[in-house]
C-alpha cells in the first residue's frame, strides 16, 4: 500500500481532519504552527556515515525547514528518542551538542520529550513556530500568473548521499542541511496576499507537482533557471538533471507569488524558475529544457517520487 493510501485512510477516518494536508498545521486559536518529523536508523541515516553531532543538527533542521515553508518563526522543540541498549553516554552528549548548535543559531528551545528503548535509533521531533506573517503560506495557494521561485541549488544532498562515505563538495549539504528559516520569514513579510510554498525535502519536482495538484493549476518551469552546483556535472554527467529534480533533502523553499512581490526580493537569494498558468492538458508540471519538454503527471510522479513504504 502506498503512503498516499495511508494518508487517505487517516483523513477519512478522523471526524475532524481540517488541519491535515500540509507539512505544518496552523492552529488559529493559539496562533502557532506545529509540525513533526521522524528519522529512523537504516531508513533515513546510517551511523557509519553520520556522526551523533551531525545527526542532532539534521534532526532539528528537517523540522525547522517545515516551519520555514510556512514563514513561521521557530520557538520550541520536543525530542523523543528511541534507542538500542548499545547506545552510550557519548552518543547522547554529541547528539544534544548538535541540537544545541541549532537551538543557538535559530533561537529556539527544547522544552521536553521522551526516552524509550528500541532495536534501532528512532528520532521523533515536534517543532512549534509562531505565526508572524500577515498572510498564509500553504501548498494549495498558487494562482495563475504567479512567479515560481526557489531559494537555492538542488541536487547536492542526493549527490552527497550517493557518494558517502567519501567527502565531496556535497557532503555537508546532505549531513548538515541548513533550513531556510530567514528566507521563509522574508517571503512572509514581503508577500501582499496568501501564497503557495513548500520545502524541497522530497525533491524539487515533488514540491512543484504537489503545489500544482493541490492548487489545481499548471506550473511551467525553465530548467536552465534552476540553480545548481556545476560540480554535479563532473560527478554525475548522465544523471545530474534527475538529481536536481528528484534528488530530495535539499531543504530549499519553492514558492508561487505575485510578480510585484517577487520584484521586491533579493535576486541573489530568490531565483525565478517559471510561471503559473491555468490548468490544461494531462500534466500538472511542464519542465522546459532547451528544445525538450518534460511533463510531470500522475504517472511520472509515481515513477520518480520517494516511496516510504516500498523497497
């Protein structure tokens, strides 16, 4: 069974499911955003390729990235660890040194959690952020004539994963990603109406497709405008384009905003990669690459997207 089937069952089973659907839930009565992510040993990481300190950093980063995708200000964290009996005191110390590094950098606090025994390391973190933008950011808010922007290069994290354990120009992007909290907040401050935004934790093409389908629009993207590290071509001369589109774990932001709002942004930090149009045809996303066109529809999305419950 696919992840989407599980999500559909959950949504249909719960009597009140209005907060489901985005990476973060906005709780109006508390004026906060809340999100939760879980990392599992030998699924999301292996201890022979990442240190406990790096794991602490990455565990926080993936949650703060969700808050960034809602233009929220990170405030509090709870951390639940399920650990095998072989774990020693040094792992705990170094893991929380990594957590503390992120807390200091992003001015957030750990306020609780849980410790349990398990066969493998399982890290589950809940992050709470404060709504500070006037308007809402969510994946279903793209509109025709919007500009599609992203905050940085894609493909590096997937490249870093493929090349582990050797050190490459892409290693840090995979092991210690930087959530785009400041840029998410900047977009929230600049935008003059509700707008669509996601992070690219599951890949750039994944985010584009989900925004298009949820918003019921078509996204047209110029591949040549997508920022990426030229060294990708040196390491992956054949597959570098697939890494850029489908690699995942880059934790950049993708947003669809008014052109007048885009014109107020720093073009060295926010890169225009395409435009939003009315939905037409069978594809939701059209990638134009020189003379070629690549359509992302349900079939191509299913073939290329990350599947949590398949080998």
